[in-house]
């Protein structure tokens, strides 16, 4: 491993292993302070303890610095799901929907700062592609990405394999993967069609049973078009099994 790879791995470990768990648990703590203030400390402690157990049990997945960070946030999310489930009367879907909500603000500011600088009409799509190619280097080797420009005015980033999908499937909790999918909304929201002439969409997800996660950025003349996300439409409608069909945009 060269110096650059080590630096990227260290950054990913810090971001996913430290920053994301801290911010995510901060959002969870806000909810507990509102609904169960007398148990807030107890439940946060239980989540952290359970996450440590999961990390130790799944240590074989942590093969490098990036995957150690990915395992850390995955373990915290799984532990939060297991610990908070009774507060949602054992309702898996409501618990997951809440955790998606808690994850969505995580890393919002960095995404906004990164993509706001790309919201220019001059070669905007090329800049988006270049940024995505750099950002995926933060992810563990277990991820498999491919990038395509199938036609002018369209850039696609496809995720063929996902560390978190593998992790939650190992724990028979595949739908909980969608909690990790929730923070990708920040990337899509940060692309402003009114400024860049581009819009973002996610039409399929591994966590919903599709063969890939398809992210696309497309040229648009509609400044109000915004982003579209299969996670919001399909998970809300109860389509979270292993028999989904890929969207084609």
C-alpha cells in the first residue's frame, strides 16, 4: 500500500469510524431525550456496548483502515436498531424509518460544501464525475463501483457490491442497510438544478433487492426538478425485499 492509499484509508477510518457514529448517536440522543429522558444514558450506553460486541464478532470484515471505519458505523446502526426496537413497539419498519431520519443529517455539511463548488454550468457534469471518482476512494475495497457516460448529458455511478449490504445481510437485517443509504441523499440534494442545470436521482438499490445501486446525474432545463430517490418512494411503500427490480431512470 502506498502513502496516498494509507492517507485515504486513515481519513476514511476517521470519518466513518469516529465522525459518523458520533453525529448519528447525537441525533438518536435527541430523540431519547424527548421520548425517554430517564433512560437516555442507559440506552446510549447499551448501543455503544452492543456495537463493540458486533465489531469484535465481525472483525474479519475489517481488512483495512477504510473497512474498520465502515464496520464501526455499521455496528452502531445495527446496535441502535436492536436497542430502540422496543421503543417503537417492535415495529421494524418504523424503527428503520426513524434511523434513516437520524442518519440523513450526518455529513450533510461536508457534502454541501463539496458539491456547492461544482454547481456551475461550465462542464458541470465532468466535474461531478471527477469528484465522485475521487470520493469513492474513501470506501473499503469490498465496494465495487463502475462509472458510465451512456449518453451525452448523463453520468451514472453504479454500486455493484456494498460493504454495508454484506454486513447487515450477515446479521439477517438486510432492510437496516437502508439506514446507511439515507446519508447519500445529501449528495443528491447538494446538486442544484437551478444553478448547475443538473439533477440527481437514485433509481435502484441493493438494499431493496436490486442488482445494483444506480446513482445518476442528468442535465435538465427545469430549475425545480430536484432529485428523485427510490429509497423514499419504495421503502415507504413497503418494497424492501430481495426481489426488487432495477430502475432504468
